[in-house]
C-alpha cells in the first residue's frame, strides 16, 4: 500500500476513505446495582485496603472443540505470578471459583433489557450463559461469565443508521495495581460488577465519526439514570482496520476524547505495516523465505559502555543477538506518530518475555544510539551477518531471553505477512502498544453451572412501558426549548433529567434557569465537596414550587440548596432559619431604599452605574431570596433616575 499519511489535523474524510478505514466500538458500562452479577457481594465498594493476598498461575485449557485459544498460549509463555488483593467485605468464594454462581442479578438484567430496547435490538427469548477465557489474570477463575440479550439493532447518526451487532451482559474484571517482570497485582473490589457491552458494526469511516458514535452510546446508556459514573465506570474498546489490513482492537480507552487520535495512529500503523510487507517482498523476504538466527554475544560485549547492557552483565545476565536477514533499515520505518517499527519488537519482549525495564532491546538500524561502531562490526563478524541484515540485541536471564528471541523472530515473520491480529493498549499520547494476541472464537464455551433463563413477556412488557425518551429525541426537544449545547449534554446524562421536565412542565419554570440549577450549580456544589446525591428530587421540586407559588424569589433557591446540603435539614426548617418565609412587597422595598438614597448621594461615586451597584449590594444582602433581583434592579434604576432629576 502506498499512502503518505498527513499529520492528524490535516487528514480529511477523503483521505480516510482512500485507505479504506473502518471502525467499530465495544462500549463497557457498569450498571448501578446494589449487588454483583452472579453473587450477593455489594457492588461499587471500592477500597485500596485488603485483608489477604492469593497467588495463582494461569494455564490454558482446551475448548469444547479441543482447541487452544491463541491468547491463552501467549499468556502461558509469560510465566506470570498473579497476586489478588482481596477484602472480606467485597469478595466471596464465588469470585475465587470455590463455590457455584448465584442466578443472575434481576436488577442488572432489567437494566440491560431496557438498554437493548433503546438500541432497537431483536431480543432473544432465552439467555444462555457462556464462559469467556481471560488468561491475563484479570479474573481469578480464568473466565468471565457473559450472555447476549439482543442482536441486529441500530441507532441514528447524522443521515444514516449505525448498526448494533449485539448487547452483552457480563462481569467486570479486577483493577490492575502493577505489572512488573513476572509479577502482576490486582485489586478485586471491582470484580464481578455488572457490565453491559453494546457492540457496533464497523460502520464508522473516520476517527471523528467513531468518537461521535461513542458519545451517542454514552448518552443513551446514561439517559436511563441506571449507570455508574466516574473514571473507569465506562470504557471503550475501538476496532480499527484499513483496506488490506485486519481488525485490531484497542482496549480500555477511558475517555472518548482520546478516540480520534488513537484511531488515526492505528490506521497509520496498519498502512505502514503493509508498506513494510511490500518492501520486504521486493527484497525477496516472504513468510516462507524468511530467515533468522539467534546467538549468545555476552563475551563480545563484556567491555561495552552501553549502560543497560553493562548493568545486565554486572547482574550475571546474558546478551542475545537475533539476526533478521535482509531487514536492514526496516526497524526505523515510522509506524505511528513519533514511533518506529522497532517498538513492535520491544513491546513483544516487554509483554511476553517480561523484560519490562526499558530500554529492553538495541538494534542496528539506530546503531549509534546504543553501541560504538566497532562493537557492531565485531557482532556482525561473530554472527556472520552482512550489511543487509538487521541485528536486535536483548538481555536478561536465560529463560527470559530465550522467550524474547523467539518472540522477535515471530514478530519479524509476521512483518512479511502484513498486519498481525493484535489487541493493543491505548497509550496517553494517542499511540498504542501491544497487549496480547487477538482472542479467537476458541475462548468461548457454554457455562455448565447455570441453566438457560427464559425472558417472559410480562417482564418485557413492564420494562418497555417504562422506557425513557430516546436520547436523540430528547436532544431535539431541549434545543427547541432554547437550551444551549453546553447544558444539553450534561442534562441528558444527569439523573435529574426527569425532574427538569417536571419543573418545566408542571411548574412553568424557565428551562435555562432550571437546567443551570440542576446541572451547573449542582456540579459546583459537588466540587466544593458537598454530597449532592443526598438531596432527593422531591425536596428540590418543593423548593421550586415555593418559588412558583410566590413564596420565594428565584435568587434564594441557590442559598436554600446550599443550606440543605450543609445542614441536612428539611425545607421548611431551612426557610425558617434563613428568614425566607414569604416575599417582600414593592412598598417594603421602597421603604428600605429611601434612607439609602438620603444617606448615599450620587456625588460620592464615579458614575451613576457605580452608585446603583452600591445600592443593589446593600439591598440584596437583606432581600436575597425574598424579592426578585431583576425587579429590584428596575426599582433602583427608576428611583436613582428620579433622584438625579430632583
């Protein structure tokens, strides 16, 4: 493939069309339930504390068809020690695979069915629980229980529809604490929490479209008011391919705003890998003709000045050299933004050989960055390599370097094939790195602990009758109300959206004013550390009702809300304490204003506006919440104008 990639900000939809970009999404969203999916432990109780540590080693098992999953075989090479930090209040023997599962949590199932309807999916009549292998250790049992509720749905996007392949309901995995060398540590508090997973078809054609569709799905799920929020509660996997490439899964993107650059860089990487394949082919390197060799070069480099290798030798480790025939210059080919092909080898060595301390390789395509020229000459002579060959050095203990050399050879042979099927890790700079081999169908098999679950018509009818308004219709309605875009998106995903509609519909509140209070003001209170969730909708409705009935000026609403959050008192008591029981009449305002006009003359201020602001400040201190600020400003303006004329 010959295509010159432009910088991200210069790429157009036509450019992505030229390379045949296709993207799909897998959205993981935690459900707001009290319990975990297949046990009765509490959900959402996060803690860094733990009572015990369990050590386990993962081993691959045969599927029902007698086959091994490629990911499982890869994880076996890592020889990882998996440590689980467990807390007695959040984990039971089910999570450790010592007792059978409970039946699926009813509330989680109801929420998932609701989302399935909103996605226009064809519902299944019977749920079948399956096991999905997870050999990276993120689930202690080695598998995740999962089920599918519906297939072949859609959501509207611009002038077309985006297909939804399926909706799954499954368990969440552990939280990773660290992964260094052969030791990986997890916290188990998140383990087993209910997740839904909507999966789209690869219907997006640009990075920006992918992010926009992810945002629609985010708003749709959260419009139910039954999703967990906060960092990590929602995560996106992005599937990317280009013409001639293959599906690559970028795992665990925590923020939608990162998706466009990640998609761009993965598209660039696949195009670059196809270019590398074609370049190797012109040199006569194909998967069948590929040649390599590995050599122990520890003695040759015993006096090297390159610090990482010298430190390894001082620890008694060895240095291996892999010769890739006719690969000279290939390792410095650009693959992603500020990334070269050599990183593909470094990633494999880091993940599979567990040589996690970087740099973990050195190579001849950037010779001067690592060794002196004479050292490379000695190496080429020792391993019988000519200038057309590339050399990769790797160092560590005997077992790890053996695995590293094997992985370098595997990755080099894959370069002659094109784009390998990987699962990639999303990095903060918008690039991605190797995480594991893309799992195959072999990882899924039926669960024998749970029977099929029939979804009855009574249940479906009940849930369907309570569906929220589709998010795209809700957005349009809010725009017609005159709400600005800055309020529409946060209001849709807010649990107060239904309350907003009641305030506008039943009490005649102005939409912008009600939305500002429920979204922006509540967010400001939360930033101050106030527990806004403790304030129920009924109390807020009663507060706005007092305003609608003329018992409270709108400027007093914020003052009352703050007092309610700080003191946790009821509304009537708060109004009494704050002295806000009833409005002040215009005659009382005039009576309060007269002595101020007599005492503070216009001559003491730089302008009439400054004088008016001074008077407003003095009056509002006493009248806040008891008289409308807009009308007060009109009275002050009128009285000061008359004072000037007199």
